[in-house]
C-alpha cells in the first residue's frame, strides 16, 4: 500500500503542475462562459431587418386578411412591381401568387436569401390569411375562436405521481429526469475518453523515457497500475471541482454584465406568453421548475454519479494503460488497439440516449448491469428510479470488473512496457496476461 501511495502522489503532483493541466483548467471555463454569453448577446442584439414585401397577382382574400407586422414583415399590395424593378422601388422582395392547379404556391423574389425563420413566418401569415377567409365564408368569426383558444391553452395540467417501494406516492417530472440522466451519462462518456487517453499517453511517455523500466523493477505490476490510475483519477476530480467553482463564479460575474436590451427582450417574450399573466405566469413557471428540480433525489444522483464516474474511469483507465504499454509511438497502432476499448463506450452512449424514455426496458436494465456499459447507462436510469437490488448488483459488478481489468492490465503492462520495436496484437496481450509468472 505504501508503494501505491508513492506512485499515486507522483502521478498527481506531476500532472497537476503540468502547464497543460493549468491552462485547460482555467481557460476552458472562461472559453465556455464567453461562448454561452457571447451567443446570447449576439442573438439579443442582432435584429432581423424589416422585410418590405410587394404582393402582386394576389387572390382577393389575401389583401383583406394578410396581416403586416410593423417590426418584421410589411406587405404592400400593388400591380406596378415585378421581379425586375422591386429593388429600384425600395422593396426587399416581391411575392407572386402562382395560378397553378393547386392554387397554394407562391414565389418570392428577394435581394438576399430569406432566413429560415423569415420564410416560416411568411408561410404562417399566408396560412392564417387563408384560414381567416375560410372562417368568414362559413360565418365564423376568427376572433371568437382565438378567444377560446387563448382561454383553453394551458388550462389543464397532468401531474404524474409514482408509488415507491414503501407505497408512498411521489411527484415525478419526466423532462427533468431525462435532462439529469442524459447530462450525467454524457458527462461520464466524455470524461472516460479524456482521462482514459490521458492514462494511455502517460504510459507511452514513461515507456519512451525508459522511466517505467526502473519502476517495474521495484514494484509489482498491480501496485503500479493501481497507483497510476488512482493518481490520474484524483487529477480528474481536482479538475472537475475547479471547473465547477470557476463556472459558478464566472456565471455570476457575467450575469451582472448582461446587456439591458437582452433583459428587455426577455420581458417582452414573457408578456407575449399565451394565456397572459406576464410576470405572474413566468413566476409560476419558475416556481414549478424549482419544485420539479427539488423533487429529484440529488443525494442519490450525486453519490451515484461520483461512484460511476470513478468506477467507469478506473475500469477503462486500466485497459487504456495496458494499450499504452505496448505502443511504440505509432498512431495507427494506437488506433487499431484502442478500437475494441472505445466501441463499448460508444455503444453504451447509443443505448442510453436512444432508450432514455424507457429506463426500465430490458436493454437498459441489462446494459446497466454489465461493467462495460453500466457507468453511462445506469446514470441515465437513476433519476427515474432504479430498484435497490439492481443498483447494488451493478455497483458490485463494476467494482469486480475494475479489480479484474487492473490485474489484467498489470500483467500486460509488465511485459509490454519492456518490449520495443515490435507490434503486439490482442492475442499476444492475452497470452501475457494469463501466463504463469
């Protein structure tokens, strides 16, 4: 145990003092915050310019029912404009009705290509104009229908409650559980690749520098693997903790510098919410959101996330270390040997993301048990509720899998780290692992 601690300490101190670690730890949160707030700023400050549109060759109902928007789309009905002179007349586009057999197709000639949102808004105005004409022909006032729709929208709500094992009913929210499960799963998915590759590169560097030869002569392979993997795991946890602290601090600071225009737009969107209510409606939604978030068993989610983050990392890091010990600075060799390790990680993410709405389906249950896929898939299931016996079985299998892969990687490492100039295959690596010492 003393040797494991020494190796752990060396791995941790060496990597934490590395310039790459320091730059990625402090620059990544800053870049992420700048990207998020920069996108929000440009979205708020960039205004879609007014489209002054000339409408020609139009059906009668269109002139009476096509509504202009003073802030976006302005329609002028005329017969003196066509596609050759609309620019000179001061128009952004000319809308022409095609007198085809269907009778529902328009052509618009414009200065520039219309954005998707502008095209959809134009089609929506045309649909509403036709709808209003049809209602008028049947003697139905559209204002009455709009009033009924406005009153009925959001009138009914369905509260989902699930009985737990003790028989007590608890409120659940599928959207919140989906978001928490997917976010946890994808975070573990990304970190297993990042830190697994970090372990592999570290072993490759030690092999190139011949440091490993000295270490192998004084410690057992299992102790070397355990110390190296745990040391890099602590580096990962340190980086995660610093990222969380920095993101929270930078978000608080950046929030104070939000442009006033963005706040005004948010207020305008709030007032325009169907069902009225303005600030009251927004406040009610925020209260409901906070309630749904508070209903999540965060103690269970965070504790399981820590376990599966560490368990998944430890399980795969040992395999990445074994790969690193047999590579001789050949990128193609590294890619071919990494494929059997990375495929289960990718497969686990595909299972989790495509079956998250059915967390109790057979494929989700079995994938959450198998150590190769359980770190990602189980985190997708936990927010929706998992029977305790399944959770304990999954954890036990992951711990056993980690111990086995560490032992296996140690045996491969002992031989591979001392082998130079020869490419190793998976068949040879398994021979090294299971041969008698």
